């Protein structure tokens, strides 16, 4: 019996997903081809969030079948009309997939691919990290009900990457029986350093940034942008005062000059900036930390959580982050502590608590390693194979009616 043919349509080579595609190829259960809309990542591009030129330093297109779709103009930003590949239908006609996997609905090419599939009776499988915990105002909610509901009317099933993500898919009309459990995959093996290597990297990174060996280090990893709220960590540092706690901000972005100026002017000495760190160097930088902070006001499923978790680093995160839940990547009391968004005093209290309670920190660290064991590319490949098998047997599946929810 031939393997189901899966077409994956995605905006560009993404560092987190390449290991997943390779795991699918190694498993040999699916005949998979990945269709990229543009070459961001394999070629340098100016990342709008980081504000710098970025080219990832790990393999992004090796080990699996892929194709770059023709595009009229290389995107400057990954906006709806900029990610538009009119020839996607012709490419799908040549490949003749049994299932088409699309990544969200934010790009015109995803709509083109879903429309192509609906016309030909090919099931559409949706993958996204959207979460149902954020409720827009009435006007935006009504608009989303129309636009997003229309896209979901072409969807045959969805991969669910957590409780909040499942709520979102259900809200827009995916029947529960066509909601397939999955994970946001992380190449955890890259972050699982041996103890000797980890200690050496920890010492070297701390020395590079002038952090004492005995300090309790809180990591922030990501774009220094408003919605990530790195300034809350500066507020927490002021509340903690001089002592053993240090904050290591890993990343780049528009807020960096203002954050550094504030540290100079206010005499905040416990905050250190690394600038942009590429993928291959991340594990060595993470090794310097004891706790990961994700204070964002809007963050669907930050993959820094399982990255740090693979190194036994628990997370302190805002209640606005979409990956909080008993089976998600941030599990309160298991590998995570949660604070109200924007509450610097709560951040400071939690950091002080963990810095002074090594038994609690150790328990959360063990929990972090355990949780991340279930978020590997291999598990995501198995979940994807199950979903494709379930949908591939359906001929011209009845599309669920899109609805916007209450």
C-alpha cells in the first residue's frame, strides 16, 4: 500500500520545524514534500523584530524533500500580501497530495493552497500556535468571525498543540473528532549538554558578561519588543536590589537602546545584554541560567520554554502566555510558576523565592526535563502521521462550518 502523500505549505524555512520535517522523512511513513514560499533563513534577511540581518547557522533544508515556490518579490515583512505565490496550485497539481498541511491563515499563499485543496476534495490539515485565552473586543471579534471563519470552512482537521490552542480551533468550527493532538517540536538533543560541557559553558558565559559564579541568573531569550515586556525584568531587578540575582537578556530588538540607557541612568547593575545569539551558540548561553523568564503580554507558544527545559531550566511566565496548561509546555507547579502580566513585584517575589529555595528549584528543574521529553521532533512526526492517516482516508471531507464563537 502506498504511503499517504503530504504537501506542507509554509512561509519559509523555520529553524524549529526543520528537525520535524527530517524526523518525518526518517520515519518513512509519509511521502512528504515541503513547499516554501520564500528563502528567509537559508539566505540572510532583515528580521523586523530583531531589527538586524539574520541568517540561521543550523541546517534548515537538509534531510527532507522540499521545493521553493516562485514568488514575484522577496518579502520585506511576512505580511499577507507579501507572502503570495500564485503558482502554488500548479506545484500541488504536480505533487498530487492526499493531504495539504497549512500553517495558519496569515499569508495569501495559505489561502490559495486551502482553496486548491477544497476544489479538488483534498483534506486540509491546519497547524498553528494561536490560543483561545485572548479575547479581542466586539468589533475585532466580529471581523475575525467572518474572515477566520471563512478560512476554517476550508479546513478538514487541525493539529492541537495544547489546551488553549484546542480552544481556538474549536471556537472556529473544527469538530472535536478532527482535532489531533500534537506538539510544537524542539530539537531538544541540541540543548542536552553533558554535565562537564554544561558547567564549562556556564562558567565561560558568565565570565564573558561579568556575572559572578555564585549568582542566581534569570534568563530572557527573545526579541526586545514591547509585547515581550523585558522592561518588567528591569523593574523586578530594582525591587530586588543589589544581591546575588542577575538578569541575562539574550536577544536583540528596538527596545535595547532604551533598556540599556535606563540601566545606566538608574544605576541598575544586575542586568546584562548579550545581543543576538544564533542557534548553534544558544545552548552555551542558556547554560548560564537558573530560571527562564517570559513576561510577555502576548506570546502564543514561545519555544524558548522547551529549549530551556531541555537543560533543566524552569520557567517563570506571565498569565498572558498561551502555553500554560496541565498538558502544555508550561505546567504550573511542575516546571513553571505564573505571575500576573506586568506585575514586577510578583516577578521579584517569585525570583527571590526560587533563589532561596533550592529544593523547589530542583523539583521544577526535574519537571522541566520531564515535560520536554514529550516535545521532540520524533513525537511531532508521529502525531502528524496519525492525523494524515485519519484524514487521507476521507474522500472530499465535509468541511466544518466556520463560526466565531461567543
